C-alpha cells in the first residue's frame, strides 16, 4: 500500500494583516449602511467628529462615560474645537439628541460590527437613542471574525460587566407593514472612526 503525502503548505491560512482587516471592516460597514474612516490619533478623530457635527450643525455632543474615561485627549480636542461634551445623568437626557459619541471594545471585520460594553444604562442610552452615533475604536481592536468576538465577550464577562451589545450599521426595522425603515429604534446614522492612537 502506498501512502500519498500531501503538501499542506499551500492550504494553511496566514493571519490577515491589520490593513486587510481594516479594509474588510470598512467594506462590510459600508454594506450595512454605516460610514467609516481611519485616522491617526485623537486630534484627527476630533477633526473627523467636527466634520460630522458640521453636517448636522451640532455644537453639543452627548458622550458615554466610557469615552471620557478612556479617551480624555479626544474629549480635550473636541473642547478646543468648541464642542460641549455632556455625559447623561439619565437616559431621558439623550432621547432624540442629534449627536452621540461612544467607544467600542472591538470591531468584527467579517460583519462590520462594533462590540460595545456599556454596563450602565446612562452610557448605553447614548448608543441606543441618539439620532446620529459616532463610535470610536482603536485600530488594534479590529478582529477577523465572530470567533475572536466570543473570546472578547468572555473577557468582558470576566471583568464583571453583564451587558454587551453588537452594533451593525444604523438602526433598521421592517416590523411596520414590512417596509424597511431606518432610525426607528435607534440611531439612523452611524459613523465609525478607527483610531491608530486613541487616548
């Protein structure tokens, strides 16, 4: 009996590069109706948010407390650009507010999805009920697939948080007479900013 040896080298998959992951994420995000861009640092991220706010003529940004804690330089740059950044004390504060700002734990390239960990309702309300939502995320937190996302969810749970959300594009529903409607149950516009050096 002869055993045929296989050359597996051409069948092994190499890990995708960071550039490939970002390109795939951006493509998938666009496919679900989101807007994405990649910037170098917090100053550039603030400039990008300034441009988004200019489209809406907004000078007040409602931010989750996680953003103020994890990206203070971004908040400082927004203040230099003349924005008032407010953290809601209760969910009612942000109902139908024109612009919200949140920070993602990670991003899934294969689906264009943000992973949010917002255990407090006040912070979560920014993600859920503002009209236009800007999510910032470090480029280093882009992962290839849902498999890696499962590991991140386990880590979030191990940290004591009991709530996580997957956000894929702007809010949409077809519950009303089977007609697709955007923005009924959440933000109607979603911008995602990947930041190389987020502080």
